[in-house]
C-alpha cells in the first residue's frame, strides 16, 4: 500500500528467519527542511522493526522481507533530495553479534504487558468483567504487535502469551458465572467464530456486533452480507431472517442474545437493550433513545464503510455501558 509516496510496510504475523549472523544496515540522510518525508521514513522503519544504531543508521536482521523493505525505502529517499544506501553487515566478533541482537530485545515490552495483565486480577469479582475483557483485548493486540516484530522469540514471549491466555479464560468464566458444565460445552462453539449479519446496519445489528466483540466472542470476526448473499459455511448469523440469532415475538435480536448468553441479569446491558428495542420497534419510549439515534446517524454519515461505522457505534455503546454499569456491592 502506498501512502504519501512512501511504501507503508505492514508487519507480518511472524518474522521470517534471518540469515545466520548477517545484518542489513540502512545509512540514510534526509534534508531537515522536509520533516514530512523524514517522518514517513521513520514510521516505515518502525513498521519494519528496525533498530537505531545512531542518527541516520538503522539495523535489521538479514532476511528477504527486511531486504525488500529497506530497498524500497532507500528508493523512496533517493527520489527526493536525500540519500540512502542498504549495506550487508557481518559482525567481526561474537561480542558485536550479541550487541546487535540486544538492540532487538523485546523483553521489557513483554514484561510491561505481563504487569498490566497481572494488575487486572485485582478487579476479578469486583470490577465489571466486560471492562476487564476490553482491556485484555487491547493487551492481546499489543502482544501480537510486539510478536510480529520479535526476530528472536524467547521464553519471556511465551510467558506473556500464557499470562494473557490464562487471564482471558478467567474473565470468560466471570462473564458467564451461572453456566453449568453442559451450558459451557454448548456455548464454547461460539468462541473464535465468524459472525455475519446483513446490510444495511442500524441499531440492532450494530449493538449485536458490539455485544459479540465485547462480551461473547472478543476474538471472533464480524462480516457484513448483502441482502441476497449466502452466509459463509460455519458462520453464526444474527439479526436477519433465518439467522441463528434473530428477533422473537417480543424482543429484538440484541435482547434475545442477552438471554441466550446468560447476560440478561446485567442491568447495564438490559438498559441498552431497551434503547435498541425502541430504535427498531418504536413501541416503548426510552428517554436516552433520541440521543443514541443522533449519535448513530452521525456515525453513519461519518464512516466511509461498515467497519468504520461499527467502530464509531462501539464508542457510543461503550459509553452507555460505562454510564449504566454499577459495580456489585461487597
């Protein structure tokens, strides 16, 4: 993808192995009067996971992806008034090799991540498990971002992975405290799934997608179907005729899902359900509904696609939930 004339490098899920003992160095200079070009260069180097040796000198393990990224970047620099050369570097001693590897040590970032995850345990059974789950989702994404640029995986990476996985499992139990073993077995099938609904998106479909991503299946994927498009094999459909989760005679899909996933005792979610119900059915007025409708309409006008619309709508539902949620009394 090109942005502003510079190749934007998207990190891979797992860094490719480097050629043993070999490194690549970019020696670059940019005119100080072009701060935008300098910033694009630095952001591209950051996306590649490059280490800074000194001003204008950047290091990466030698592999095909790094070589391609640095070559594209040097070409971009050369098209301006700067200069950039990519050099292959071989350390002259084991000490220098160790020093180079130390520039890519991600252990401090993993340790900080573990610290944050461990701190969340204090709130187990006290704070809203949905809020804890949201923070954990951010830590999971942070872990994946660090891992994507970790050229030398270590034991501390696995420790961070284990900490997040264990915390996610504990929070999942807090979200569904009343499930029996049989219920657990039934609902496990809705973890890490693909969820689908149909366009156009409005209150019920947006609220259901938010509920799924925050409370039901945080690692699941949500897709949008056209009216006549078939649902993908194995996908869990919601909020359209024939879907696995749909309206009942008296409830919209959001309310149906609250019951199905044992969330109907959560007062904050029930209040949001009443707003969504009114926006779809227009029967029992809810004072906050007019404001929520205005926010969702604004999100629809602002968003360039359905994913952006959901992201904007999620902010509204998050704020509603934080306003309504009451921590359990000790």
